C-alpha cells in the first residue's frame, strides 16, 4: 500500500489525481493539503510514502517546501511549468508531470515510484529475504498489477507490446523500448530488436534460440555478443 498526500492549491488538481489513483490498487490517500504550510503541519505528525507536489503555491513554493524536509517522501511534481524540471531532478524527485497530464503518463510516474520503493526495500533486506516487485500494465480499460519475477519475456508487436508471464500474455499499447526502460537491466536482456528476456527464466540456449519455459525466443546476430557474455 502506498500512502500518498496531495499538495496543491487548486481543487481540480486534487480531483484529477484522486480519480487516477482510484483506478489503481494499493493507493491510499492520507490527506488533501492546499498549501505547503498545511502539508508541513501534517508531515510533522504523520508519515506518508509519496507526495504529489505542485510548485506554484502561495507563501511557500513547492521546491522551497521540499528543501525544508529532512527526509522527504518520494515526490512526484505536478506543475504547469517545465522550466523547473532540472531543479526537481536535482532534488531527487521521482518524476515531473506537466499539467495537463494523461492517465498513461501518470501511470508511468506511479510505476517509477513502485520500482523505487522496491529498490529501497531491497537495500535493507538481508540476502535471505526477497521482495515482490511489480508494475502496472494497461490493456484496453483494464489495469493489471504484474509481478516482475513472473515475466518471461516481452515482445514488440507493431504499435503494441506483448508481456508474456508464467501464467498469461498481456498486450499493452506501449512502445517496446519504453517498457524495457522501466525494467531492470540486471534482470532483463534484449536479444533481438523485438524481444527482451528475463535472465532468470532461461532454460536452454541452443544456437540462435533461447528456450524459456514452453516458449522459444530468437537471438539476432547483433545481440549475440550479449549472450556470449552472459554465458561467461
């Protein structure tokens, strides 16, 4: 469960973010704050995992507020001003959403937050423990939470990408390269212009073919060196 806080002086911004979050599992609204000062008071007494932060607010601006926090939560900036993006990333914000933003763009930001949470939790677990990392995938009007460990491979299919898991195949309207960029390079390897495989699920490698469970994935010549390096 991700506990989140909205900090924005515009009611319409609160409504949009809340509606988007209601479409996703595990998003738990803690409070609507209409000024940075109100947010400071709340955070002095409560903990949250994620804040959606507007920049142009009265009395105390968004980044000025963020700098006052000793250990700030994960932050997704929501603003109409693109010129402050560099400063935002210098403050380690998770993502920078320009208003008005679509649900698809919002979903990418949430996926970054989910993955960041997983990596942070990984760093404090000992080597005998594991954590289930997940990603949200949109297929038509359905939003499915998929555990990354269950993904066997992804495949480019025209304007779509197929995500083949142990139990099912989900087709999403997202670029192959965009999805691959959200997956860890330590766990996934591109072996063809249209295929990337999960290293942990490789069963056999024979010639220019990779066998994963009941599936066969081709290896392109230009990616052969990566396979040779993997075998070493």
